[in-house]
C-alpha cells in the first residue's frame, strides 16, 4: 500500500502554443488539456498504473471538480471538507518546447480544517505494514504551518511503513531543522533544494552536474544522508540523478526521449523508485527505475501518468560513485 498526502492538490491546465512565448505579445493556443494534479496525487496515479494499492488524502470542497476528475481516473482517495476551491495551475509549453508554470497559492485552511486533514491522514496510515509507504509531497496551502509535514511524521512515528518526503521552500527548511529527530526513509531533492537545506548555490550545483562534475551534488546528498535520511534521490534534470544510501552512491543517466512536458516527471521518478523498492530491487535498480519513469513522464502531455510498458530502465546507465 502507498498512502499519499496531497495537501495542496490542483487542477493542472496545460496550454500548448505554436510560437515562442514572448511577454507582452498576443499568443494563440493550439491545444489545451486539464489533469488532476498535486505531487501526492501524481505519485499515486503512477503507482496505480503499476497495479499498486494506493490511496490519496486531500482537502477539497465536496463540490470541487477535482473530486469528479479523481472519480474519472478511479483513484482511491479520502477528502476532508474545506470551503474554498483547490488551486488551478497553468503550464504553458511554447513552440520551442520551453515550459512556463504559473501556480496559484491554493485554498486557505482554517485551524479546524487543518486538524481534520491531519486526523484523516494519520488514520489512513494507522493500518500500514512493514514495506508499505507514506508519501508527503508538494507545497502546503495557505493556513497550514510550515512544520505541518514534521507534525505528520511525529504523529505517525509508530507506523511501521516507510516515509518519503518531496517538498521545497519553507516546509523543506522546517523539516531540515528537525532531521535526525524524525524518521525519513527517502527524500527527493533537486540541486536547488539541496542548497536550501545545506547551503551553497543551487544553480552552481546544477551547472556542475550538467557539465559532468557530479561530486558537488553527490557530496551534498551524502551530507543529507549523514543527517539521518535513509536514502537520498537527488534529481538533476537532463543530467540524471544521484542516489545515496547506506549501501553506497550511484549516478544514473536519463534516457534520451522526446520531451512534451516535464511537469510531473519528478513525481513519476519518486513513484518509480518506491515501486522498485517495494519489489525488493537493489538500490541501483531502484535508481534506474526512477529515471526510466521520469523519462517516460516527459513524453506525456500534461501530467498523464506513464504506464509500466512505457518504462525502459535498460536505457539508463548506472555508475557507482566513490565519495
């Protein structure tokens, strides 16, 4: 079972343009597509395509269109009532394939709605067993405190399942201050999020990896591992990803695929890693699966989840790293 929390879920609207996006100009849309979104939902949908048992917890108004879309894709979920609509996120893909994202902040949750969400989430995780996963992913909507994920982890500290975290900004920094005091089995930061947690310049880390120098990112990821994180999956865009576990360090190169949209690729990679881990695969194969899932997601329009038959881990090159 994989339980995911999507505290700030969304309707993801993708707009495709024939021409280059130029600020101030008039543009014509060639096609548009709306998906149900949010990191927790994206992870759950990918896992569901692989026939894993999943359930997503989210706050939503009972009449919100997102619940109808979840029913359409047959994703099991538990929703807690709020009074505002979930956010709408816009993704604009221009004629060059460049992606521009414009995200709303999300609904404001009252104190009572926060407590209901926390209670629903912890109740879903109560019956998990060893080998199951809990995924806390994405931004937090207005009203939720920065340490909400930390509160979730502390509430579920006796849960035998494994915990995966993928967030950024203030929630990430709040979690970073508490690493070592709560159990975190997997984190999936990118270069900029590693810099947020551990200091340094995210752009410099990204550029170094793009030029073939993997050590700066690998060393940052190892620092995170040394602070008590069971596995660190550091994603590097076109440069692939680095995995650090207690068993060692590896780099995986991303397969070369035609990119239609990068939205949700990181969520697919996270799901791919978890699915491989649940299947008992060794760390380097988990890394290969993660990158294969992320690459397959890039070939999809919007945030459509890749299917298992579209995954090609044999196209990923894995290299053992010495740190």
